[in-house]
């Protein structure tokens, strides 16, 4: 099934493009992460060079007749379908996507679209009569199938609930749980992921678009309440991976906005900054991709508005290159540019863009942003991919006239000032992940609830210490450190270069709640819960602050006993390898064994004035 016709270019230019840009290079699903990189099933880098094909999330601005084109954003009415199907045959659109060098598509949808069972009118898909008689969701299915048949990777994105243009003030799309439960949101996700499970080129679930303040409430990251985006994303990610598809990438965006955009009141874009302190650990530790959105007209503390909602803060386009790079890194790209931390993950700049005639103010911002993405080899997705050239909105990479037949006026078809920088971006050489696989560092967080990340333990019901708060490392990782009092955090690691032992094939575990295995007094005056010889800790449980049990896994080999040492951390930080893994429990006392050791025991005390929280680790090689 190859292209149905020649390029519909106005100029011969696109025919002259190198063949390397024409087809999506072959790749093997599923995708997963390796340190800061996304890789395919063969371990080769798969850099998301993407664009947003919007429309199924709605273009209506929220008032007037939805069928009146002038009531859609920029007069570009998608009719809740991927934009353009009424004017352009889909194969011609896919040809044009290949021609601009992208390999993946972020495909937003609205919840309303999913549940709309009405058959679409023929004129909504006039240029694609093969789609006659379908519902909006069936058209979405057909778009997914057409894209993936051309080897595009598709990331489905829950963009809006109501089918309307996103992200105005109080548009009812601010948060995942607007007027419904978190469970209903997750249930919808599970059904969407299951719907495309048999298509392995549907590679990602982008959980929610631009989580931000609604009229009354700010979202937060780690307050464990109904507005906690950290927690909601963590719940949804784990449930998708366990109940719908263990192979899909989970894309979690930072917080897009908090506060009232009024000078003198706190406001801004935390973006991914809170992940410095608290990153997500999912049951599949190689499936998390973080994302962030940047536009020149918005700013670190600027809402993007002009007039009402405008503050005196700078916009990104007002920043010098050095300041822009610094804020991109501190708010988002640090996840990819720090290689040995709990927050080390790929960053996908899943929305950025600039129009052809947005004025000179945005041009330096655009060139600086492209330079940032190129220099630091960051995955990206331009917004928007498709538009109508006669609508007055000249942002799209590929645009068509609305006359019949539609004529393309895209990035490659005339002297678009963005063209060379765009081609340089998609054509830049993507680095391959280092052969020496980077370590995984993953946080356990028992502050609010159970944090059982082992598929093996979950399959056994997960409740190995009933009534206690339990944390277990993802399968393949071992416990390497704990915090004392305050926040209840642990750090898991694999550090493969240390050639450590792994969990035995039978997956034997023991819940230790006594000193039975203690042979020598390695923490005098303290209670010591120690694993049996040849076992290592993979989890622990607390009741209040007090250690309730240690979960030990039987190793696949005999472990040495003679290299034990005690690491005390009830008076300060004691981390053997300096800052390896990053600061996984900020301003808490922490103990961490070295990367070539394992935790063989945890000591605590409930004596007077002590609360039973972890105080010392027995570290062994
Ligand atoms: C989401 O959309 C549905 C209609 O599809 C509507 O019933 C529901 O109230 C909407 N929820 C919110 C929060 O707007
Ligand atoms: C969702 O957030 C609202 C606040 O807007 C909160 O009142 C409500 O309890 C949350 N819903 C659920 C089911 O958690
Ligand atoms: C998308 O998010 C909306 C909240 O605005 C929610 O109502 C809906 O259930 C979500 N749909 C999916 C498939 O996650
Ligand atoms: C600007 O935003 C940052 C990051 O969200 C925040 O820490 C800071 O307090 C904000 N400044 C103002 C003036 O609101
Ligand atoms: C980005 O931030 C990380 C973490 O703070 C730092 O290690 C790295 O050097 C920074 N990179 C650049 C290019 O600024
Ligand atoms: C893309 O890169 C190749 C070599 O890596 C080069 O030959 C080609 O001219 C580049 N194309 C564009 C459009 O920059």
C-alpha cells in the first residue's frame, strides 16, 4: 500500500528532497526508555520527531453554532475529526507528513468525541469518501490505522473532555477530574489503550493536556489530594500498564499553570520542576516519558494573554538565548540532561510552534528553541501539523486551500522562513544510547499510600503486610537506600555496571518482622530486621513512621557475608556514592548503600523519643 499519487507540491522543490526524508525509516515496536532516550525493540534510538495533528479534540471556540466555521479557532473547523479530511485525501496528507521528515504523530482526542455515537455527515469527509457512514471515533480509528501503516508512531493524547479548542480560561478542560472521578478518567484511558492494543505502532498514552488552574483550584504535585496531578498520573500510568498494555509509553506532562495571572499574586508554570524532588516510579520502569509545552508568547510566569490576564512577567520570546536555555533546562530538560538521577527520563517537548506571520518578535525565540532542541537532542512535537492556508492562521507545517481540489501551501512549498531550521531539526543526527546501559534510580514513596511496583508481588495480591504502608521496587531493581523520619522515601536501583545479583527465578520472597536472621549485632541497641543469607531487600513497610517489615528476595546466587558494614543515617545523610540517584528525599536524612552493594538489613528503635523510623542499613556486597 504505497502512495496513491504524486506529491501535490506547487513547486518542484519537494520532489528534490533527499529520499532519506521521504519515508519513515523502519523501526521495531514496542518502544521503551533507556536513560534519557526512547529506544525501539532492537535497542536503537527512536527519537520522537513529531507534530500534532489536532482536530479530534475539537476546534470550536465554545459559543455559537459548531458547524459554523467562523466559530472554530481561526475559522479552521475540524468537525471533531483530524483536521483537513473534508478537503484533502488522507494519503496526500500522509505523503506530506513524510516529506517534512517526521516519524511520529501526537493525535489529540476529546472525551466527548469518544462517546459520540452519531454517524458523521458526508460533507465532513468530502475528500475521503471511504470514511462515509462512520462515527467520529471510527474515523479516529481509521486515521490511526492509516498513520501506522506508513510506520508513523502514534501517541494518543487526552486533550480535552468537551470537544472544543483548548486552553482558554475556564473551558471545563483544566483538570483530569473536572466534575467526574479520577476513576472514570482512568477507566476511559484503559478502554482507549485496549482499543489500540493490537496495533503496536500506537506507542504512547499522553495522559492529559496542560493541567492547569480552574476557577478555584490549583493542581499540585505531591499534596495527595483531589488536585494532585503527580498522584493521578501515577495511578493512571500504573493501571494502563497493568490492565491495558504493558508495552505502551506513558507520557506525563508537567503542571502548565498555577495561580491567578495578576501582578503581585503568585502565579507561573511549574512545568516539570517538581520532578526534581519527586519523580514517578511506574510498575514498568522503562515506560515513562516526561513532556512540556513551550510557546514564545507565553512565559515562565506569563499566561500568554494580552490585556486581561497579562502580567508584567517576561514571555519566553523576551528572554535572551542564555536565559531561555536556562529556563528550558531548569523547568523541563533537566530530566534528559541529568544522566544518573531518579528523574532521568526522556523529555518530549510535545508542543511548540510559531506561525509564518507571527511577527518578528517570535523569530529569535523560534531559532533559539530549534537550536536548543538540536543541541541537546530533545524529542519534540510541533503544533499544529495541519491547517488551512486561506484561514489566516499560518502556523501549520502543512496547509491546504479549502477550494476543491485543495492545493497545498506547506512549509516546503514556498519561501517559509521556518523551513531551513525545521529541516535542520528533523535531519539532525540523533545520538544512540551508550552501550553501557545507564542505571535505573527509582523512588519509593510511602507518604500517602502503598507503592508496590513489582509486577510479581502485585500478581500475588501485593498485600504482604496487611494494614501497613508497603513499598516494593519494580521487578529487576533492589532497594538501595531509605530516608529517616519525615517523608517516607526509599531509592531503588539496578546499577548494572556493578554486575550485581538478581532475583532468583522462583521469585522467592520472605517478609521479615523479627531478628531471626541476625547473626552479629551490627546496630547495637536498635531492632534489626535482616534478610536471610543470600537474600537482599526489595521493599519495606511502615506503620506510621515505624518500620513494620522488610521484604527480602532470594538471590540467584550465593552472596558474600564478610563485607558487611553499617550505615547510620539518623543524624544526617550517609550516601556511599555521593549524589548517585540524585536527592530522592530532599531535606530528609538518608542512608544509601554503594552501587555494588545491597541492603541486607534495616535497623530502627522505638525507645523513648524515637519513632521507629529507619535509622541504619546493613550494606553488603
Ligand atoms: C465531559 O463531557 C461529557 C459529554 O461528553 C459531559 O457529560 C461531562 O459533563 C463533561 N465533563 C466535564 C467536566 O465537562
Ligand atoms: C476532583 O476535583 C474536585 C475539585 O475541583 C474535587 O472537589 C473532587 O473531589 C475531585 N473528584 C474526585 C472524585 O476526586
Ligand atoms: C479525558 O479527560 C477528561 C477530563 O477532561 C475526562 O473526562 C475523560 O474521561 C478523559 N478521557 C480519557 C480517555 O482518558
Ligand atoms: C514564577 O514561577 C515560578 C515557577 O513556577 C515560581 O516559583 C515563582 O514563584 C513565580 N513568580 C511569581 C512572581 O509568581
Ligand atoms: C541542566 O540541568 C541539569 C540539572 O540541574 C544539569 O546537570 C545540567 O548541567 C544542565 N545542562 C545544561 C546544558 O544547562
Ligand atoms: C540531511 O542530512 C544529510 C546528511 O546527514 C544531508 O545530506 C542532507 O542534505 C540533509 N538534508 C537537509 C534537508 O538538510
